[in-house]
C-alpha cells in the first residue's frame, strides 16, 4: 500500500495482484491516521485480516486518547494525572459523558441526580438470594446488571435521548450499590443501603464495610484514595470490554444488557481480572528474594507463566495510571499501617524487570493492575472484589462509549467477517453408511 504523495495524504492505494485500489485516509486531532477500507470487499472481493485488532480502528471517538509510546492518557483532552490529582470521580464521569468539565452549578446538579438513583429496586434484593454464597462477585455483577433491564422499563428505549440519559445516570449511580451488595452477600453480611449525605466513594466504602452493630466512620484518606482509583479506571479507549459494549450496543440492545456484556469481558485475567491475578502472583512470589525465579519463568517461552499486571497492547511505555496508583498504594499502606511485604515484592519485581533486556525489548511495563491489587487489599477488599471495583469505575467510560456510539446517526450493527478454513461443501452421509 502507498499513502499517496504529500505529508498529509488524503488517500492510500492498495495494490492487489495487478489491480490498484484507492481508499480515503481520515486524519484525527491526535494519533495515527486511518485508511478507510469500508469499500475494500466491494472493490476487490477481499477482507482485511486482523484477529486481535492490533492495527484496526473500530470507530471514531472523541472521548479518550491514549499515546502508548509516550505513556499518555487523556479524558476529553485532560491528562489523567491532572484529573486524578485535582478532580473527583463524578466530575470525571460528567466529563466523559458530556465532553467538558462541569461548572460548579453543573457539578452540583450532576451529583444530586446521581445520588437520586443510588438505590436498586427492592425486589432485586431477592435476586441476590439466588446465588450461592461462594459465587464470585463478578458473576453476581453480570447477573444483577443484566437484570436491571427487567426492573427499569422506563429507561430502555434507546431511541429516546431522555431515556438514554436516565439509564446512564442509573448505571453510574447504582454500580456502587450493586457491587457492595455483591460483596456483602458473598461475605454473609447484611446489605447496607446507600447514605446520600456521603460522597460517591465514601458511600461505597460504607456500603462495603459498615456493619449494623457499630457506627462506621469513613476514613477520609481511604475515601479520597477510592475516588482517585475510580478516576484511573474510568476509561481507556477501545479496550476489549469497551469494544464489547459498543458491539452489543450496535444491535440496539438496552444499555443495562450492554454494560453486563462489558462486565463479563472485563472479568478475564488478560484484562480487568489481572488485578486479582497480580495480587495472587505477588503473594505466590512471597518475598523480594524470590523475584529472579519468577522473572526467569516469565521469560521462558515454554512456561505459560506471565507477569500479571505487566504488559499492555497499547502502552509500550509506563502506564501513566500505574504511576499514580503506585503513589496511592504508598498513601493507603501508610494510612492503614497494612503490611507492605507485597509492595516490596512488587517494587523489586518492577526494578528487576525494567532493567531486563527481555522486558525492555518487548516494551513491557507495569500497567494499571500491577499496584491496584495491593492497594485494594490494604483497603480491606478481598481479591475477588478487585475486578468488581474496576467494573464499577469503568461503567462511566462504558456508558460514555455506548452513548457516543448510539447517538451517531451513521451507526450500524457491527458484523465482522472471517477467513474460512473449514470443510468445503460435501454431501450428507446416512449414519448407516458412516465409518
Ligand atoms: C488491562 O485494553 C486496555 O486498555 C486494557 C486496560 C483498560 O484500562 O481497559 O488497560 C486494562 O486489561 C491492562 C492489562 C492487564 N493484563 C495483564 O496484566 C495480564 C498480563 N499481560 C499480558 O497478558 C499481555 O501483556 C496483554 C494481554 C496485556 C497484552 O497482550 P498483547 O498486546 O496481545 O501482547 P502479546 O501477548 O502478543 O505479548 C507480546 C510479547 C509476547 O512475546 P512473544 O510471543 O512476542 O515472544 O510480550 C510477551 C508475550 O509472551 N508478554 C509477556 C507479558 N505480556 C506480554 N511476557 C511476560 N509477562 C507478561 N506480562
């Protein structure tokens, strides 16, 4: 393929056999241009082939920009470091949804609208009882979020902008309640209802850790840490789970079902499940002295072991979120006085890996999940809740991505094709005549 002449070409040409096919090149405000090959099959009878989407842009978006080589993450143009240091999670949710930082009045109204939707339908409480007590919280989250569409029929008509916004408010507002109830149910403790005079993150901590027989005092250091952790997890462009939400939404499925699909995808250890896997890995290593053995295993092509919380499809530099998360980790450990052995193991692992040729050559750096598990563990969450916390925060990004997709008048159902390598046509053989 040649990008036609000039530094800012408008078209590119693909030569297939002795045929030349020209396609438009679209330029964004940042990041790589895209070759629009939508008409390739019609012109040349050939598909592109990119199973992991390593070189494929699935959509146009104005929400989040990631420069993996530079380790940059921008939400609507604002650096993640600025938002995590100076803003709060509901401000970030507003920014992702509406595209600009709210004024003081807009923020007050948004916070009020969110607090009005923090409760879930009382009948849903019985829905939880259907799970075994040892159910993974992510299994409960997938089930309960998908079930929301059975309780909120007045916000599932996606053709109605008002209903789309109500569903978005409900999703952001109810996720802390749903996640906290999943934790309480699996821990055998009574549910704690939201208390709307608390902030979003403080409310979540109280719903998780309050018990009936004593007043729960929210630790302001932990509430602030929780809020910043939510900001770091809110969005990251077209990751696997965001792409799942977009694909589910492209069929016209209701927003609750789309978010449930995103939660299911996030659960995988290669994606949002890596924070739980990373803590298990660090616990398995046990002491800084054992790090070299595991580095050796991670480099061994015959060993399936990988450093969980390391590497990323896009970040080929230090994940900017991991840097902030490491600072939050230090703050939380200092505040809680929790044992810092796992942090020492993580920091030794990072130190050794970042000086090792294998990791340098493959551009493998700590990602968001590397320090989050240690932090959440110190805050009192069991490892099974780590990805549920991730899903709670990512709901803001998923909803923004879904809203952008569903509001695009040119939107159509996503329907990829394939490279078929199965049997060619053959006639049916009666069972009496087989083998
Ligand atoms: C998240 O997309 C997103 O934005 C995701 C996320 C978000 O905010 O939504 O950022 C959240 O999911 C972060 C990633 C969490 N996952 C993990 O930490 C799991 C461990 N990491 C790997 O599984 C892996 O790095 C991935 C899945 C994250 C990325 O995999 P890629 O891009 O498909 O890269 P790859 O598997 O092709 O690896 C490239 C090379 C391979 O070596 P070769 O086959 O080329 O010889 O690097 C090696 C891999 O073997 N490699 C690792 C490694 N990750 C990649 N080797 C050791 N340890 C690792 N962690």
